[in-house]
């Protein structure tokens, strides 16, 4: 059986969810739960809040499968946008309450914190979404401190190819501060 393209899988998943197929929700959860939880945790830095956001996102998708339009982009981006919106909203609520309660900090401090958390979550999303060859090159270069020559040798590619992969990976990462939504998302800027 030929492997389905992501857009075809996305369309089928949306249809299955719209028909109330519980197995589809389980499959969706298995595929995206770590992404959802990871993004929520990156924004909120709170395990319990990330767990709650994860439950809320999958509940929202289950209750409103028509909210996703396959023509607007990948299901992965739609889900990441939902997570980001809910996590940022939660962060603003909790930090605003803390600001009022303690009287320390300003709204500008809160917005700076939201922007930093959003950029970090976006960078995580970009890294996990980029093609494996680019991700592998970045991981070798930045986490294992390999130069492009060592990276090329470790990956079994030419030095030119290693430099190309590193350059493309860094170009993708540089977009982490560009906006608050995951790349390729056709679902608008989050709150």
C-alpha cells in the first residue's frame, strides 16, 4: 500500500473526526500529543498546565472538527496554532493575575515574557518540523559542537552539502522571531 501524503492523511483525518470516529481521535492523539504537550510546556513552563492544554486542544478538535480546513494548510500547523493560542492566553491570564496580586512588574514585562515564550515555542516547532537531514546537521553542529567538516563526515555527505543543510536550517530557525504562529500556518496570528 503506498504511503499517503500528509495532505491526504489530513483530509481523511478531518473527515473521520467529523463522522465522530473515536479511533481517529486516538490516532490523532498518538501522532500529535508530544507536539501539543511540548509546545504548551515551552510557553508555560508548567507540566500541569501543559497537560491541561493538551486535553483542551484534543477536546476542541474532537468537538469542532470542521474548524480545520485542509485547504488552509497542514493539520500539524493547525494544531500547533491552537496550542499556541491557548498557551499564550493561559500565560497572559496567570501572569496578569500574578502582576495584580504582587504589584511587581508591568504589562510590558508580561508582553516581553509572552514574546520570548512564543519565540522559543516557535523555534521548537520549526526544529521538529524541519526535514530530518537539516535537523540532523543542526543537532550535530550545535548540540555536539561539530564544525561543518565533522558534520559532513558524521552524516556521510560532502562538506558543501553539510554547509547547505546548516545554512537552510539556520534560515528556518531565524524565522522564530518573525511571528507568533507556526510556519506554514494559514490560521492567522494567535492572540
